C-alpha cells in the first residue's frame, strides 16, 4: 500500500508531535507499506537528521517542500506568519499529492482538510476538538475517516452529526523496546549524575500550565529538601526560563530542560515516582489528551501518580496507578508519599501498568487503523 503522510511541522522538533509522527510513519512502513512523509522546508535550530534524532529506522522517505516560512516573524505580525506558511505549504505540496499515486493520504493538519473534497482517501487525525467547528463540518462529512485519541473526542464529533462508523478511537502509543532498558535504577542515576540517596519524583514533557507542572512545583515546596528531589525534564527554551523563575528558591527542584528522546528511558528508570499532574481546568487536559509520556511511564515499570481525569482514565485506573484529585497539591503530595512508603503497592501498580501497556504499541495502533479502513472498504 502506498501512503502519503502530510505534516506541517519543523522536523526535528522538541515538541511531542514530531516524535508521534515519526513513530507512526515508521510503524506504517514496518507493516510493508511504501510511505512518504511530506514536510515543509523550514528554518530549524535543530540540525540533526530526523531518523537519528528520534531513533527511527530509515525505512520511509522524507520529502521537504518549499514554503514561505514567516513563522519566526509571529512576534511582529501575530499569527499571520503561521497562516502564510501553512497556506503556502499547502499550495506547493498540492502537485505532489495530486500527481503521486497513493492509497492513503494521512494528516493531522487542518489546512489539508479541503483536499477531502477532491481526494476520497484522506484520513484526518484529531488531537484537540477544533475551535470554530463550523469551518470544518463540511470536510468532516466528506472525509474518508477520522482518527481521534480519546473516546471523549469521538463523542464530541458525534454530537456534531458525524457518523460513529467514520471515527476511530486510537490512543497514542509507545515503543516498548526503546524503554526496555536493562539498567537498574542505580545505574541510570549514575549515568545521569543524580543522587543515589534521595527519593526522586520525576515529570517529563512540556511545562504548560494545563499539564499541571505548577501544582507539582507546589508539592516540591512542601517536602523536605534533604529527602526529595523533583526533576522536570522537557519544555521549550522560553517555557524553561519562565518555569525556573517560578521554581527560584526551591532547593529540591531540578529543571533539566529538553533531552534527546533516546535519553528519556534512563530518566524514567532513575525515578522513584513518575507524575502525570494534568489540570482539570481545561478541556484539552480533562477530555482530549492521550499523552505519550503516560505510555512511556507505564513501559518504564516505575509507579505512576496521575490526575483523575476522564482523558487519563481511558487508560489509567486504580490497579495500574494512584489517581488523585487534579489541581490539589495536598492530595498529590499524599499520593506520592503513599507510594514511597509502600514498596508493595509501588511494585503492584508498576507491574500492572507494564502488562497493560503491551496493548499500546505504535505497531498495534497502525494495525488498528488499517483494520478500521478495511472495514469501511468491505
């Protein structure tokens, strides 16, 4: 099968969608498909080869298409730079999409939805419910299929009149082999130059407020400096600067910034507790998200504390994690202490999470998408 994956992104990127797209392309290709990933030619401070950066097999093609890259001017012209870049990429990519024979055109980019009026093989993947939905409704009616990452997103689309048989729920995934490090917690700490004597509570990912990082920072303020170390891995340069200001004076907080994804398994394995403190104040967190870090946490065999939210509860439960009321530092602190003081509980939920994450590999996600498409064509 010939697949075109269209993605309007800077690649490589420190943002999670870059990893997700590369892993999906790899999994499509591993299942015997010929895949071409089409991306814009954009300025990028990250100069590394995408395949090496993400640890992805070189089994598909990446084609860069010209565009008017004005995104760097957004601070002067607002979102106009993004719109110009997106529309120009759309225009310059169109000949490739129409002239190259393909069985599936797959994208997460809203600017390519109009192609659904002309191409009957377009699959659109949604990670957030679109603002100004009326602008998309016609395209969603015409489109071949829609992939969403949570059941709540499917329900929202169905309320807008989209047929349920057109929508597939496929949560994000993980590369289990990548997180199957044979090194012990102590060895990982030695590699990363971390304390062997402290209890490490760790978070990976972006530092946005809806991710709940501010709540975890409040927990760090409440616990003894000598006994605990809170580590935040990830974030953009701008967000790291702001977060470090918020964390100023908190002696048990370490903000290490963005790290290569190849390094993340060592950070996760070095921790005593992994935290997913999403806020319940925004729908993207409460209803829509399917964080890749959740599956990476599960694959690392370390105990998880997470916010009790509908989005996360589609995967997490009381058997594979400790769930707490969101946006509540006291409850979060108590849950962390509960795990640290109960090694049997920590081992039990870690083992259960690892067993359940076997169903959330990228390969199984792609297989699910193909089964969905086959059922529609039968």
